C-alpha cells in the first residue's frame, strides 16, 4: 500500500512540474546561456520562473534584496536583477523536481525506498541551499582574496608614484600585474575611467565591488589625499603600505593559529585510537597469556 502512495505522490508532483515546464517554454531564451557550473539543470528553470511570477513563490522581501545586492557585486549592474531572479527560479525548480524524482524512484525501487528518500532529501537541501547561497559565497571569497592582495597593491602604487608616475597611470599599470580578484577590479575601474567616469567615482565603485571595509577605508583616504595634492598622496601611500604589511603579517599568524587549532581534534582522535589499540592488545594478551 505504501508503495502505491509513494508512487502516486511522485507521479502527481511530476505532472505538475511538467505542466509548469511547458508553461515556462517562453523563458527558454532567458536561461539557455547560463553557466551550467553555477546554475545546474538551468534548461529547466522556466518552470521556476513561472512559479516565481505567482503570489506563492514571488521573489520579494529581504532575501530578494540581499540576492540582488550580491548579484550587483558579481555581474554588471544592469544584469543584477536577472541573475538574482534566475537563482531564485533555479532553487524553486530543483526544490520541486528533486522530491518528485526521489518519490518516483522510491516507488520503483521500493525495497530501498527509505535510503532513496534520505539521499533525495539530502540532495534537495544541498542543491537548493547551494543556489540560494552561491552568490553570497562568491562575494565572501572574493572579498577575502581582495583583502589579502591589498598590501601588495598599495606597496606597488607607493613605489610607482614615488618614482614620479601619476596616480591614474600607476593604477592602470598595477592592474596589469596579476589576474587576482583585486587586480581584476582595478582593471574594471580603469575601464570605467576610460569610458568617462571620474577618478573619484571609479575608485568609489571599485571599493563597493570589493565589499571590504578595509578597502573602502583605504579608498576613501586615498581620495581625500588626492584632493589635497600629490605630496599628500605619496606620504599617504607610503604609510599605508607599511601599516598594511604589518596587518597582513598579523593576519597570517592568526590564520596559522586557527589552522593549528583545527588540527588538534584529528590529532586527539588519532591519539585516543592508538591508546585503544594498545589497551586492547594488552587486554587480549593478559587473557591468553
């Protein structure tokens, strides 16, 4: 009886999904070029876009605002809402499709139905949460990478400007030094300057995209130094370079201590495992000695 109930629910959910997928054919052009790594099974997101256009799964509230902000840091501003919406639609799509497929397989392979449901539930939660947090994770990773590269950038800027180069040319030259996250943002700001954006606006946008309080603080102070004159800027960059290298060394030491702390638990487990083996061997020897 249970088998037929599981099969019935799975079939019902699958039919609903297929209907929504058919209705979502009009969105095929919107999702066909998405990156499969970031958006798994993106060709099926039309169903999720249909659901998100209704009242029940409408993309709104705090979650929508956060995802749009995150998308605005990773993609061109004009496409931020699009990427936020397809991420939401993908989460709805997989959140409906995975349980339907899981129940169908549970009915077909009824002997293992509890294992299949457990695995299906885990995969559903994992895939949905991955889509909802993917942009947030990318922003955090990029922010951390940018902060790690800041000391190198400021040090290079200080050397170039002390040698007589103007800030815009030095900024452009530093951006070509590496393919790291911070250097990519520098090149992006250079492109903005080339398209007519003022230096101040380009630096402000650069700080926003980095999503780092340290970089925003540095950029704000740099803009103030620019406004006061070239001499102030040279002194500021030299002082900032020294401070940032000191901060970077402290941060690396803290990271090393955290890594050592994380290793403590596996070491303790291995140690207790060795003690148990020794005690077991000693106990076994006393029984048969």
